[in-house]
């Protein structure tokens, strides 16, 4: 069943909820979050894209991702100058802009994935982006995807999900995505490297001191290892509808 099959048309329910979807890299969060937001008629906020944009800005400025002070100052400057923005494009969906330039594709490389994971470990970077995320989601009617939405950004979100899958399945999905997007012709990156990347990012995201990746106690655990995207979205949609009726 496609998400559009069960588009929400009801009016006598509490609407405009905050929906949090957290989980490790490659669990299918982006696809599922987009489909769920469409089905609910909600705005989608991809918080990982914010960390990726900071990592890309650092790379372009020749700054080291490990440099905590510089990364904090960079995130502060980007926010103060409103250099980081999201725009909805009718055909392409949500586009990420850095100083007016569309970087939606440039932030999706394995290099930036690794950089964003390093950058996201710095407390000041997280504090700066936290404000942006709360502004984006505070009014409700929003699906936010990330690592710490249910634990830190919106601990009181009405619907919280923790989406995961085995590292092998997540690496396979990432690898297929890279091939499909033409970012990999099979010679650049192997499946084994993608699996190693996934495991390394898991360790970094789960092991950092500030807002580590972990399931909120009140989040619903969904293991998509053997579930299709349709099944996953349908399960989440049903839960959100139930919360709205309560
Ligand atoms: O979801 P993603 O792969 O686009 O995220 C990129 C990195 O950003 C990820 O390795 C960890 C970090 N991240 C985070 O720390 N907190 C979030 N809410 C979202 C992403």
C-alpha cells in the first residue's frame, strides 16, 4: 500500500503533532520520514542534512572536522548569517541550500557522511543546530528525522520512533543507493567498505558524549530488517492516527 492510499482527510482529531524518527545510518529513515510526512500532510525536517551542510562548509573552507572550536564558530556563523536554508521544490522535494547554493547532492557523498558524524560530536555545533531544529518543528505538523530528536530536541514529541535494521542490511541499502545515484560506479567503493563505514559511524554516533544516538525509552522500536518501506510507513501512520484520537 502506498502512503498516498491512506492520506489523512479526517478533521475531528488532534492534528499538528510532532513526530520524531531516530535511528542509525541507513535504517531507511529518510525514505520513511518523507513518505510518512506526505501521508500526514506534515512538513519534513531532515536534521542530518544540517550536520552534513556544516561538514561541507568546513571542507570548502579548508577547516578540520575535528577542530571543535572552529566547527563551533562555523556553525554559529552559518546560523547567524542565515546561510543554511531548506526550500521546497515541487519536483525535487526539499532542497538544502548553503549561502544560496543548492548543496542537496553535494552533501550526500560518503566523505561528507563521515565528516558530518565527526562534526556532530561537537557540543557547540549541536547547540547551534538545536535552536534551528526547535524553530523548524515547534509549531507541530512536522516529522523530524535524526539521532536525538526523541531524546533531546523534542523529548515531549507525541509520536516517537526508533528505526533500525542490521548493519549488513543498512550497508546493502546504502551501497545500492550510491550505485543508483551514480556516485559509485562499483570501482570507487565496495560493499565491504560501505559496511565498514556504517559500523564506524554507528560507533561514533552511539559513543559520543553529547546527545548520543540511543532509543528514547518512550520511542517505539521498529526493526526494518525484514520489513518493506510500505509496511514500515503503514505501521507508523497507524500509530500517529491512534495518538491523534487519544
Ligand atoms: O542521517 P544522516 O546520515 O544524514 O546524518 C549525518 C550525521 O549527522 C550522522 O552521522 C550523525 C549526525 N546527526 C546527529 O548527530 N543528530 C541528528 N539529529 C542528525 C544527524
